[in-house]
């Protein structure tokens, strides 16, 4: 690894110009020589097509079952993004986990992508592929994603809750109709890409409105709540100002899985979105070393769900996400 690549790896990596991936200590080490992720193809049950993915397994069919990390690319990217300098693979190599990063129909600007049934089935089929070629611990299958990957991670928490021991979603979109309006207002290109994915703008027809609904995590998160999926939702307080996804998407996703007494009020959500600050009555002194300089400003826990609003923008802190996931196990008590 050359000096510039190492600096990129140790500090920040720009993911498709959309979300910043902020690195820290536990994922800094380069993978051992000779160990790396690789591109593979697997058959999707959605339409029997061969789909691309990034894959790694410590040992094919090893005697000891290993955890599986499913890493999702961002809105404008494809499966190649989670190879290369992305720290998901190095974490898995270091910790002897398996890893798969499916394409789930590529960037979100066509009907086949953006939370479609095809994309959902592709991710489920990717898990089944990993289970077929490696000895995967079914109690430790994890999902991680940021931005468009955060959207898909929250969607999959609701669409296939029985699979996951833990889901960590960062800067994700929970309501495509709302985000379409927000992007139109801010003149972001994503509004047009949502229309290409869903068949037009909201209100064009009942069929189009159904696409917006079915591709939005808020439609499905009640299933995650019902089955008790361990869900870690994160957003930087400045997102929506310096980034493209207002933190209301994360806050409302948390409310969809939280007990009524633990939900964040509409007034507090509006305050945080407009002022980029946590209301005084919700502020507490928090400490979580896994977030490094991205200090948590608000944290609420309700059953197996957790939300953290941190000092930052449209980004993911892999150490925080991966450390939290490593503590999750279906048969174990839920860590706080």
C-alpha cells in the first residue's frame, strides 16, 4: 500500500461523492498479505440471473462457523465500492468473518434498483450464496450500509428481519416520497433519479405511489419492531445542511421501531432538522470511544433499537458500526 493510499485508508474515503466514510483505530490495519476480497458472481432467486458481488471467506466450509457481514454500497455506486479501500473487507479478514457486498442492481436510477423486489431478493440470495460456500453462523449475520446503503439496510431490516442478528444503518433514507420533495426543494439530482426508479413523481398514478411506498423503509419497519431486530440507526447532526439526507429520516425510522414512550416528538425532530442542534431537554453528556471525534450528541434506546445523532454530517464511522455489530448475536442478551 503506497503512502497516499494508506493516508486515505487511515483517514477518510469518499464514497461515490455521496457519503464520507470516517475511519478509526480498529479498522486501520491493512489486511494480511495474500488475503483480500474478490469479485464473484452468484445466482439470484429473483430472476435466475447471475449477479455480481465482492466476497471473502476465511476458509471455505471451515469447521467453526463464522459471522457474515453483508456490506451495501451507497446510492450512486455499485458493488465495486465495497471492495478496494473500503474497510469492511479488512475488518472481516482481521476478525475472521466472511464478507459479501452485493450489487443489488447497481446505482439507484432505474426501476430494477432503489429498493425494488429484485434488489431485496438479490441481497437475500447473496446471504444464501455465502451460506452455501462457507460455514456461516446463522446467529451472527450482520448488515451495514450508509446513505443509499443505509436506505437499503433499513428496508431489509423490515423485509427480511428473520435473517439479521444486527443491522447498522447510517445517513439512510426512510421515506422516498419525503426525500423526493426535499431534493426538489434543494435542487438535488436525486429527485430525478427517484422518479426514474419509481416511474415518475409522487402523485402521477396509484401504481407510482405504490412504488414509493414499497421501496421506503417506513412501510416495513413495523416488521422489524415485531420480530425484535437489533437495529442501530445513526445520523450526523449537520446532514441535510452539509449533506443530502435530513436527519428526520433516521429519527422517524427510530420512531417506527421504538416503544411509544421512547419516541422523539415531531417538534423535537423539526428543531433538530432546522437548527442542526439537539434540543436542550434532550442533551446528555455521552461517551462512546468507538465514534472517535464524531461525538454522540443524542442517543436513545428502545428495546433492541438504538439511535445515535453525532457531531458530523453525511457519513459513517465504520469502527462504531462494526464494533456494535460484533456484540450482536441472535441468542444472546441485547447489549446496551
